[in-house]
C-alpha cells in the first residue's frame, strides 16, 4: 500500500526530495505552512511511561534477540 501511495504521489508531481523527507517535515524547508499544519496531527502521541496492560516489559521482548 505504501509503494502505491508513493507511486501515485510521483505521478502527481511530488518530488523524491520531499517524499524522502516527509518523516522529518519539521526539520526540513521543503513544506509550506499549510502543509505543515496538515502534517502536525499525524505526529504520534507520546505513550505514557510505565508498564502497559497486556504487554510484557520491553526487556522481556528483546531478550531473545540479544
């Protein structure tokens, strides 16, 4: 699905530079104020600190890979 979105954006004139920098939109000069206003609500909300019900502690999930 992501690939199709990128391909569509390119067909509609979006540049590689802007596509590659979309995740760092706050730090790059490639986006207008209107685009920044539209992108702002897409930032993930911070998660609360501490354990979350139903999830093991983060160390336990990583242990098999360390």
